[in-house]
C-alpha cells in the first residue's frame, strides 16, 4: 500500500513539475493559431506523462535495459501524439481560415456560401449562423429596394396628382381675377372640389406617416360589426348611385369587435370607394362579414376586371395604383375614370393595411369572378356574444 502511494505521489509530482514548466508556453500561445495552441496543450500533456513515468521508473530501480524501454515507449507515444495534435490543429485552423474568408462575403450580392465539411461542430454551427444572417441581410436588402422603389413611385404620383389640381386652381383663379370667367359660381364650385381633393391627399399622407412611424393611436372600444359596415355603406351609397353601381349586403354577422370605430370605418370606406370607382356602371359591389373562430372577416367584392397575378402582392404597397394594375380594357368607362385620377395617389390601400395590422388583423386581396375580393380580419371583443340573426 505504501509503495503504491509513493508511486502515485512520484507520478503526480513529475506531471505537476512538467505542467508548471510548460504552462508559460501555453499562456504565451493562447492568442496564436489554434493549431499552435492545440500542439502546445498536447506537448504539455505528453511532457507531464513522460515526467511522471520516468520518475516512477527511477524510483522502482528497474534495470538499465528496462529503463531504456520505458524511455522509448514514452518517446514514441509522445511523438505520435504530437503529430496527431499537429494534424488536427492544422485541419481546424484551415477550417477556421476558410470560414473567415467566407464570412467576408456576408452581405455581398453573391451571398454567403459555407465551406464544405467544417472540421468541428462549433465551426459548423457558426457557418449555419452566418448563412442565416446572410439570408436575412439579403431579404432586408430586397425590402429596402422595394421600399425605395415604392418611395420613388409615390413621389412621382404625388407630384403628378398635386400638379394637376394646382394648375386647375391657378387657371381658374386667374380667370376670376381677370374677370373673364364665364360662370364665376361654377368656377368657385370646381375650386372648392379641387381644394377638398388636395385636403384629402394631405390627410392621407399624414395618416400614412403616423402608421409608418408607429405613432398611430387607436381608441379601442367594443363596437358592433353591423354598425361599422352600415356606416361605411351609408357613406358610399351616394357615390355608388352617381356611378350607377349597386351595393349589396351578402350577410353581416352581428357580433362585437374590439376596434377603433373611426379607423375601421375609414378602412371600409376606402375599400368601398375603390370598389365603386373600379366597377363599371350597372355593376355590383358586395359587402359581407362572417365570424371565424375568434375573428371576424369583412369582405368587399367588386367587378373591376381583376388584378394581374404579378401585382396582387403589391396592392397594399405605398404608391401602388389601380390605374397601372387593374385590367380594365382601354377606352372603357372604368379605364377612363382611372385616367381622370379616381385611383388617388396610391395611399388608400396602404392606409387600410396599416390600420388593420395595428388592430392585430390582416388584409388581403384575391381575384374572384369578374373582379377582386378584399378581406380584412379583426379580433372579436372579449366574451363576444353569439351571432344574432338579422
């Protein structure tokens, strides 16, 4: 028992001494290549093992030949261990360099491509994280380009839509000032119409800016879906009558929602006005509302002729206009109305999406029959009552 304790003590002492002597070298290499660090740690382990073995062999008073055998075994084993450590270290270092070179492409147009067969699980995880980051950067870059294109398009449309009424106002004001207006009262009426149009555009821009900056404040109350739709229909009926468009109710579920009544009325109003203006005379606009689980789906279907599939994803983008996206044939009444500027500056549907999403809802559009179907979802009010007939 005593001899065994002595052997353990000698082995520990030899290994500790070797470790203390090699520790400064390991510390000095900690910021160097991973291959050098791995080699230094392996060399320290081999030296500690060899020192412990030699100390025990000397204490046991073995023969010279046996002592030489011990030295040979320790030396060969240590050399193989160091060669293996050097090989693994160089492989890991090479994988790290490849990954570092590939990481420089994160954010480039070409995208990031991870090196094949990373030598360690940690490098593989890092490569996957960089690949994910590169994909998110590419998606963000695409969104930025889309937003920039939308911004340029919006500025172009706004400039056009402002220039037209302003030019008309200037001409009418000059005619009134020079006393050459054949119908001053009619001129005043048209001027008021143009001013109201400009005021509406300014209101839309202000509302959109609040939505995009996150400063839109909602006054959420418990309100009946039926009342919201009824108010929107009452507002749209005069325009529908003027255009010769029929407004139909395809069933409005009577359930309460938790919403900003003024905001949702504006949303429905925008959808109805767009639908009426895009539907030819004697056409039909259908409004409906149904309950789906804890949501209410409100829909407005028109007879606009449909939207090209490639434009469906852009309908709610800022600056998108029905005049360039809807498929009414040239020369038709619908196309003529759009050419006269009925589609606005492309802000209405962007405002619709912004207000609906601020409610935690969703807005979408699909082609259906002879036109389009716009749908918005809103959350039911807490402890909503069952749907009532009516």
